[in-house]
């Protein structure tokens, strides 16, 4: 083999080597572009549909909240109202827990010193009549019934005050002179009070409550009478509305 031939062969070796290097590089680029990234990391196939399906579905947001319990409706309390009492009207009267005799009609009846209340009378008028029945054995006592409605004896204005108190129409006992200005002027439907200086009596449902016995004379204490008496010089008054 000549020197020229040898020299030619050595020139071909770099060319052949360069060819194979270029071919290997091109093949490597084709493989890389098909399945790997620039750093040799395998690439995943991509599509809009697959991306939408692969994304996790949104879960409904659950919010914890406090449901207040329904409160029971309370009945409104009744407000306390103080009664405005005066000398003419009150809203309550002390009841008598003793005998309560009644007769039919609008006028009271006297039997053996005991008054029978008329069935058509209001309750407070009946109560006043029954209350006075408890005094029929009490003596006359000057000033009696003024320190307290319940006393061991009564004078004229003390007895009238007692009757009006148990009718719910008087809170404080009054003397005779004060009864001349009590209530309304004139006679009443159920109660009429006759007053003058020094003496007072009353007619309740047709019966007279008086401490003076006109037949035998003298002050005997609070008693019922079926007959009337002369009212000359007396002022007639009555509780408003009665």
C-alpha cells in the first residue's frame, strides 16, 4: 500500500466519524421532541378535554351556622295600677261573713230588728245592710266608730260611716258636720244621708239607720227603723252614683 493511499484513508476517518455523530444527534433530537423535554423529562400528553376532566370537581361549601331556638311568647304582665280612692267611690268593700238575709224586690224589709236586703240591690248595698245588722246590739257611745270602724259602741255619724265603709264608699269615718258636704246634693237612689249640726242618720234601701229612738226617746245606739222621721233642718246628700 502506498503512502498516498494510507494518507487518503486517514482523511476519510474523520469524515465518517463526523457523519455518524451527526446522525446520532439527529436521532436523539427526534426522540427528545417526541416524548421528553429539554432536560430529558418525559412529557405528558395534553388536551383541553383531558384537562377539564382531570380537574377535581368543586365540592359544595358547607357553612356551619347557629339556628336560634324559638323563644316562647310570654304573656304580657299585667301592670299594677293603684286605685284612686276618694270619699265618694272605692273599688272594693269588706264583705260580711255572717247571715245574709234577702227579700225579693227593691226595698229592704225589717224583721225583729234584722234588715233583709232587697234582691235587686247592688252587692255593695246588700253588704252595707248586712254589716249594720251586726251593730244592732251595740250601745250609743259618743265618738264611737271614729277611731276605728270596728268599735264597741257608736254615735250617729260613726254608725253612718260604718255603713258607708262596708258599701265601699268611705275610707275614713266622718263627723256629722262633714257629712253636710259629702257626696252630691239631694236624695240618692239607694242611699240618702241626712245631716245637720249635731246629728246624722241615713236611709238605705227604704230603711232608716239611726241612733235615736223617736218612739221611746234617747240615743240607744245604731238600729234599723221602718218608719221615717222629720227631715226639716237636715241637708240631704248621697254618694255619687248611688
